[in-house]
């Protein structure tokens, strides 16, 4: 199991890293990573 955390409002930089292939291929550099099924918000300040 792997858990990766990033700040709310993060943007796609063009690198796949841990993103699922289908999601990666749907993104353009600069897109917000805000799909709750892939990048759910786990807490708010």
C-alpha cells in the first residue's frame, strides 16, 4: 500500500510518478489535480 499526499490546489507538472495511466493521459501540464476519486481531500485546516 502506498499513500502520497500533496497540498490542495496542486497542479500537474507533466510527470507520471504515481498517477494511474488513464488519469495521467487525460491531463495537460498545468491542470489542477482535483479529481476526488484519485486525489481525495483528507483534511481541512
